[in-house]
C-alpha cells in the first residue's frame, strides 16, 4: 500500500542554461528536460501528477523565470530559494559531491527538511516593476534632452519646450507612484525594499531599480555582483603595455541609478563619505573615487540581502 501523499512530496529543480534537472522526493523520481517551452511543459505535466507540497528551484535571477512563470500559471506551489541557504544546508548534512542529479536531490531534501515558505512574488509583478523602471529612465533621458535644448534654442522657441517638460515631470511622478504601490503590495518586495533603503543614500527608486533589474543581488558573490552592475575594474594589458583599469559592460540602467544614489550617499552616509575623501586625498580622480565607492556599495548591499540584515555602520 502506497502511503506517500502530497503532504510529504517535495520537488527539487536544478536550473541550467540548457536544461532543468528535476527530482521528486520521496518517490525517487529523477528526470531531465530542456530549459525551453517544450521541456518546461513536459516537466510541469509530470510534476502535476504528484500534486506536490512545494516545488523548489534556486534563484539565479534569470534562468529560472520561464519555469517559475509556468508553475504560477499551472497553480503549482513554488519556492524561489536562496542558493546560499541551500549550500549551507548541504554543508550541514555533509554533502560535498556535486552533480546535476545530486543538486536536484539536495534541493528536494532542503524543501522537505526546512519547509521554506511558498513564494508570493508573482511573475507579472516582476515584469511590471522592470518595465516601470525602464520607462522612468526613458522619460528622464528625454527630459534631459529637452532641458539641454532649452540652452541652445532661441527664446521664441523655449515656450514650446516648457509644456513638454511639465508633461515629462507629471508622467515621471505617476510612474514613481506606481512603483511605490507595487512594492507596498508584495511582501517579498517589501522585505527587500526595507533592507535596501536602510542604507543611507538608497532611496525608493534606487531600491526599485535593484529589485527589478538586479534580482540576482543577494544570491551571488561580491565579485559577480560588481560585474553585473559594471563597476568591476577590467585589466588592459597586452605584452609590455599596461593601461589603466576601466569598468565596462554590466547593466547600464541600474548602474546609472546607483551612481546617482552614490552622489547622495557621499553626502549623507559616513562610511562612503570617509571612503570618498580618503581616495581623493590619495590623488584619485573624482570619478574613479565615486566608482570605487559604488563598487563598495554594491558588495555591501549584496551581503545585506544575502543575510537579510539591515544597514549597520558599526559592522561594515
């Protein structure tokens, strides 16, 4: 007689760029599907047959989203797990070996033992947040262009620009209001937002930009975080030539928002203010000093989100 019920069935999903490895515990069912529409549809169909208590997948910030959206649409109970927590669990049970199947089994074991709370974050909310931040950045860019035109246009034409600037201002305010309401409507957004804004210098827009455009933050290493934002210095060396290290790549939208946040932080945050002044005293150019502070900000925020800790200048 089979005594296994959905009350004790947990599914672990290991995410890869090309495939998803799925383990159903305690039924000892393991299978692999391609990480595309066809493969995800197949996985959902198999998982639904067992009506699991929860389906747990590690957060990567990008690769797991199609599967999460499919789980949401299929009304499966899902959890987007912090990889750090899963790795700590692996250490606690002494698992050192690492294969795709073992990773999927580990995640399912983690789900059964820890019983993480189901994720309430809805995929459509995540997309809407990102779209709102992108649209705000577009409006700010157009607003700046119109302001620059005012400086070179003849006085007779300035009156044609002012109404446009007013319209931009109103639309930007409306979008910011929508962003705030979206954050307030979701417990997971609220939790992240509270941690992020506890750092002096990070305001509501910077927090929203991180939540929507940098969902990996808190789930990756500090070096990876710096690279994603585009504030990690890159070597420029070839043979005997050794050029200055420069930043490049990364997600320009969130970097721009955080750059502006740092301009505020070096005024109101004693940690970044002292770092900035020290770098200037060492002869660093202002922009180089600001980027160095920004890199420090990103790594601190990454650690805060990873540990679920509020800003504390005493332990920085």
